[in-house]
């Protein structure tokens, strides 16, 4: 496998985590009435997205290890639930 193929495979592996992280943070900003918090743990949009991206990549790796291949729907479900739970924790949703 060449370096270009390896980079392409890696980018395609992390792309769902990046898209989900950005969408979760942006939609939380749009619908902030449901997730209102006076002081979130991560103050900026980019830091929230970075934390959720890292969690998403780790959950995607977990799905890869558990199922032996990438792209299973259960891995994507785990990614979506994990990203939403992470955003809920960053905004201190339990204090709502």
C-alpha cells in the first residue's frame, strides 16, 4: 500500500467522525434551548468539535476491532450515540 492510499484510507475512516462532530456541535448551537447551560466545559465551538471528533474516532476504532471491518451500521450507531452523549456531557445536560 502506497502512502497516498494509506492517507486516503485514513481520511475515509475519520470522515464520518468529523462530519458527525461538526453537525452535533452546530445543531446544538442552533437548538440551544434544549441544551442550555450557563457554563459549558468546552467554551468554544472548535474545542467541542475536537473533543467529539476524538471520541468519534475512538468509537469507530472500537467498532473496527469488535466487528473486524469498517462501515458496519452498528459502528455508525455507536458513533452517533457516543457523539450525542459527549455533547450532552460537555454542555452539562444533567444540570438542565
